[in-house]
């Protein structure tokens, strides 16, 4: 009898409740996620948002849905213009460069590309059309080339965030402007200023406000009614609140079924470091398994022997992994539980089985153990694939990628880091510990952690941090000794799953 699928439940920020997920069109999902403002390199907050919705995207496809996933780039914005003026670049050229850098970073994170990645500069006509509709419907007004949305005319303004108009004090959330009818009114169109990119419009040359772009682009690709709108929790107000208001003003039938928001990145270095360690642990366990089984698989292929039944422990392991993956992912994507629960048990089974394979045993028992390992590994890889954690790169290759990015972020070359390590070594020999500490804390503040392993000092990427935090991070990194001591391939080395 086929196993009944657990209903997917997602936390809806509009209702503040977990709700059973149902789509507007059976079998199809329409999803819009607010992307980055492309004026600088990506940071951990961008990574969390991208990974969160990448997992949702992957899981929805795993459930059999046909998903249209739209994630925009804001390539016209005050921050972009400010940065372009500082660097002497054309604003659109600068934003294009950082859009490309973002996609490189997302590829390194193993995030799949969305179905569509629209940019504001390519949708100016759609934006102007939506603004025109909002004005014609009586919810916006033009003044000196600017167009403002009139929040007092929106009867349900604040329905997503819970913010009330009387709580919005001028100058805190929106710019102070005496031309506004209400302090909380926000710009749909901004009149052109010297040296800024601009486009012709019925209200004079100018460029879009921030909020209108997402309403226009989501409507362009997904219509005025779609299933999921997502983004970081910091976007609930004012960005998403204003989207709800202006989308309704343009078309009173507009509706998003589920508003989903990922949380902030918690700057807890210990937890982040452990997560990083667990990620590499999984990778090394899978490589160990592949290496150990290669000879057995070759032998079985040559003899064309029938695969034996897997043992009871493997059956139980696979059953628990499948059940936990389905129930926890369907309960608002509880990925942390999956990574620390049945998946860890599966990794422990793999480690113990690899250890047993080194012992003498009957051929039949050995073949059963090999087949059991293969099936458990297959289950683990299926889970990791949906979570976006599988990569063709080795541990060493991934670490090298991280190191290159850390050097780029820090504005240093590896030779410069090695020179500083030598400078610190000499300072310690001379008992100049103040200088030694200065070198270490200075590098950690730039995202370079120094670790003393035996008589050698090595470096690893870390989170740029304040001096008081970085000492804790470096100490933790030393205790983990990631990669420095080869795993003994029996589950006892540094790559073995934590218990």
C-alpha cells in the first residue's frame, strides 16, 4: 500500500499561522522572492535568504509541483547611485557587475537559478503602467515630477506588518517631505536629479521608487494573483506592506496566498562554526563510503551477482530517514531537525559499516553489508540533493574556494597573510605578545582566523568580527582541527559525525 503523503504546512506571515499549502492552479506553484539591491558583494543575510527559498524551491519540485520561481534584481536604486558616484562608474554598469557576482556566489552555494531573474531597468514600462493605474484609481498623486502613494486611502494598510499609520513617525521609515499628504506616503516615481539614470514618463523624467518594482514584476510574470511571495523578515515593513497596498490599488483582485519570510542570520560564531563542521563531515563520510565500496562494486559488476537483501539495521535507518525527512520538511521546512536527527544516524551507520568491512567475514555477510551501505548512502544523497548540499567538488576544493573568497573580501593576498603569520611567530619568539595578539585580532576582524596546530600556524576563513568575539571563534576553530589530521576512516577521525 502506497504511503500517504504528509500535507505541507507553511508559516504565513499574513495570518501568523502555519497553514496547509494549496496552490491556485493544481500541480503548479507561482513564487516571487525579493532579490538583492546590487551595489556590493553578497553577505550572509543574502545567503540565508537565497538558501532558504532554494530549499523551498527544491522541495516543492521534489513533491512533484511545476514551479515558476521569480527572483528580481534591483539594479536602479539610491544606494547604487551613491556607490557609482563614489567609484566613478555608470550606475547600471556597477549594478550589472554585482548582479553577476551575486550569481557566482549563489552557484558556489549550490543554489539553483530561479525560473526568471528580472531587473528593474528592463521593466520600466511595466512599472509606469502600474503607477498610471494606481493614479487613475485614485490612490496616488503627482507633485513636481514625483508620484506618491496615498496610504490613508488604503483601508487595510498595515494588514501584513501590524503597523498602524499613527505609529509611523516621519523621518524613521520614510523621508520627511512637506509635499506629502501624509508622512507615511511613499514614492512610486522619483523625479530625475542631475547625474542619475532616468526614463521619460507622464510625470516627467525620473526613475521608479523601491516598492513599486516588485509589484510590477511579480504581476508581469505571475499575474496579480499567485501562490507565494517571499523575502527576508526585515522586508515585511515597509517593503512588503507597501507592495500589498500598491498591488491592491492597481488591481483590487490582487492576492498572494502565502507570505513567507526567512529570519535574520544570528551572529553566533560557535553555532555557525559547528554547522560548517557538520557540512564537511557529511562530505567526507560520503567520500569515504565511495572509496571503500569501489572495489566491491567493480567485483560484483564483473561477476554479475544478484544483489542481496539489505540488513535490518539498514532497513530501519532508511525508514527513519524517509519518515523524518517527509514529516519535518512538510512542517514548515524544519531543516535543522533533519540535519541533526535521522540523517546523523544514517551517517553513523555508514561509519560503523565501513569499519566492519575491514574485518574478516563470510562472503554472503560481506555482500549484504555492501548492499546495505549502498542503499543507506542512496537515501542520504536523496535528502542532501533536495537540501542542495551535494556537490561534485571535494572537501579540499571547497575549502580552497572559501579561502579565495576570504582573501578577496579582506583585500589581501595569501603571501601577505603568510607574511603576517611569520611576523606573529617572530613576535611570540620575542615574547612581544601584544604585537602577536594585534596581528591575530586584526586578521580575524577581516575574516582570516589563525589557528595554531602543533608547531604550525595555519589560517582559515571566518566571519569578520569584533576583537572580543574573534578570540572565541579562533579557539573553537583550533579545537575542531578541520582537515589538519586525516580521518582514520573508521569513524574516529575529525570527520566522523558528532555524537
